[in-house]
C-alpha cells in the first residue's frame, strides 16, 4: 500500500477541525448559558426538596460539558445536595464527550450522531435517577471535610510580567480559537442540511486544519506551562469564554489523537476487514475496556470512546453507553479536593453501574 504520512496527518487535522467547528458552537453556547444561570445553581439556598435531588442531579448532569458537574460538586461541598443527587449528576454526565457526539463530520452522519447522543443520555439519565434514589434510600452520605482557603485558591493569581505561555493562552490562542470558531460557524450550520457557499468550502477546510493546529499549541501551553490561572472559581464573562476556549482546544486535541490512532490502526496496521471481524467477535471485551477508559478522571476517556464510536465501524453502542455512565468529567477534580473519599466512591459506583448497564444493553442488542 502506498501510504502518504503527510496526507494522512493533514486529513486527520481537517477531520478533527471539522468536528471542532460543531464542538465550538456547543461549548460556547453552553458556557454562556451556564454563565447566565451560575448564580442560581451555586447560590446559598437549597434547590428543591431533598426528595427530588436525584432528579435535579440527573438534569444538571445532562447539560453538555463539565460546567454543571463542577457546580454540583460545589453544591455537595456546601451540603446543598444529597449524595444521591451528586451520584446522579456524575452518572448522567457525558462531560465534553457530549460535544463530540453532537459534532458531525465525514466520520459519521449528523442523524446517527444525534441518535446516539439521545440514546446514551436517555439511558444514562434513567440509570442516574434510579441509582441516586437507591443510595439516598440506603442513607449513604460521605461527610465533607473543610478545605483551607489557600488550597482552594492555589494557582489563582497572575504575576506582573507576562510569560510566553500567558501571551499564547490569554491572548493569541484565545482570540484565534474564537475567531476561527466564528468563521467556521456558517459552514458548520449549513452542513446540517447539506448546504454550501461558493468559494467558502475550501476556506472552511483550511480553517479546520488551522484550528486543530492552534488548539494543539494552545493545549500544550495551557496544560504544561500555564499554571497561573484557575477559571473554575471565576464567574465572569471573560472567564466563561476562557473556560470555553480551553474546552474547545481539549476536545479537538483528543479528537485528533483519537482519529490518528484509530484510523492508522484500522486502515494501515490491521486492515478494515480484519478489524470489523474482531469488533464483531469481541464486543464483550470492548464494553469492559470502554467502561475502564470512561472511568478515568477528566473528560479524556469519554472523548476517546466517543471518537472511537464515530471512527470505528461496528463499534457497539453498548460500549458508548458504558463509557457515558462511567465518566465523571472534570467535575471530579474539585470533588477530589473537597472530598476525596466521595470522589473515589462515585467513580467506583459509576464503573460498576456502567458495566451492568453496558452488558445489559449488549444482551438486549441495542443498535442504531
């Protein structure tokens, strides 16, 4: 086979960027909605009766992205929601994986993405509510330990002089990602019904490549050298956009890495026919692996499984459901700070429930 590595990389950069166009629409929209409603979600008054906390937690968990689970973690820390409500939120959430499924590209059709998104959320929400009521009825509650102010505010200041990482993250990368997201907006929306603009398509494709490259650079600086800002405690408009841009870059990077590995493995190392045969015969293993990957802290695991679902033919939706229930998203990190025991119990319970539901879905034969 004549394999052109550069063409392969460019095609993957473009595919990740196309998904990124849809991702940016969803993430920015949800961030602005979360910003507008943050006061209501994080206020001092208990939201609803305690008997409805599992339902409230599940509904918050269904909000795409990780913002709602971060808020729920704060609510639990302040004794504003029951442990069942907390568990329900984490079981229901897909984290940033929601935006991958809501995206559309050559890897999957819009209708198939949307159908998978709805099925996973419906199953996840139902299981979340049942699990939440079960643990609350058993009286399970893990006390919250107090966290000193200096721990919560660690890394939440800026120095006088701007470093290279600050310039790239706060200014160059921030504005470029927003600008490319805005430029790609018409093309992303028109693709939903197959429309196009003369002369725009080629610019859209080049923009898809550029936004992926910019996101990779932004992500590397933000992840490994930018340690002076923590937007999880900011409520301002700019902070909401910063968090959105960070999420956009993270999703695009994980999508790019996932597509690179998946497509190279399927098309080059194994071969499509052999891989399809393996997937058909090893669904039991795939479900278990998806659950374990989904249970890893953060959104990376769920994003990886969502990308695999889009890119790999015959990938069982039971595995996608398993990962969706197991994932805790970025909301697990503030919970680890305020209550490590609760975070570990949530993760373990989520994994156990996810495997039970995933194998049940596999036995029933749920398909799209």
